[in-house]
C-alpha cells in the first residue's frame, strides 16, 4: 500500500519520534510505514488521518499486487 | 514516549527477573536432590512445584510484555513464534526418530530442543526485525 506519511509529516515539521509518540507506536514502526514495508492497522491509519486532517483514502492508496 | 519507554523497561525487567528465578529454581530442582537435600521425599516435589509455578509467572510476564508491543513488533514476534513452533515440532520429531533408530551416538535430550527453540526464536526475531528496517 502506498502512502504519503513522510511528506505529510515533513510538511507538519514533525520528526518520526514525535509522530510515533502522537500515534502511540514505536519510531521503527513509523519508519517501516513510511518506507512502505509495513501496512498500519485501521486504528493507526485513522489516528494519522485525524492528525493530518485528511481522509484516509488520500493518505493511503491501495495497490493490487 | 518517555512513559512508553519506562513501561517497556519495567516489563522487560519483570520478565528478566522471572526468567532468572525460573532458571535458578530449575537448577535447584535438578541438582538439589543429589547435592543439597539427599533425595528428601518432601523437598524434591516441592522444588519441582516451585519451579513450575515460577515458569507460569514467567509466561505471564512474557504475555505482559507482548501486550505492550505495538502492531509491527507484534507482527515480528508472531511470525517468529510461528516459525519457531513449526521448526521445533519438525526438527524435534526428526531428532527423536534419529535417536530411536540409533542413527545418532547420543540421547535426544529435551535440553537440545530447548536450546534449539531459543536460538531459532532469536534468529527469527533478528531476521524479521531487519526485514522491516
């Protein structure tokens, strides 16, 4: 699944550590999500959408493998 | 994040404490009957029961730590546990069969399997952690 987390985080001037703290996960998890190596759970995706003030579908794009 | 780290450290320390006491009570239950209390009829089963209770508390401490993991850590550990469980059953039974058919020169002791399980889990966690870096 593609996502724009890195761009959105940088636009907000946040570090991975700060985003991780806000979402309640580890920095490694944020890093893995940004590198698209790990797809977040629905609650985590909703928390991110709320933080960035965007709908989930504009942050995450589903890709057929 | 500081609170999360403090809580994590607390749970790791709790698990480490129960693990070390489990190892210690295992050693006492193993060597005590021969070297400490000379096969006492009460102390031997008592030491074994204490070791079992300690092991259960160690498992509960491990569950506490697991429940503190975030979603990626859970995925890493669950996959590692799956691989470890599968390999332990398959390799364990092969090892036992080799012993039964006298194809190895030593007994297939459970200790070998425990060591194999530990090393397998450690390796699987390291490989899975690297995968998501």
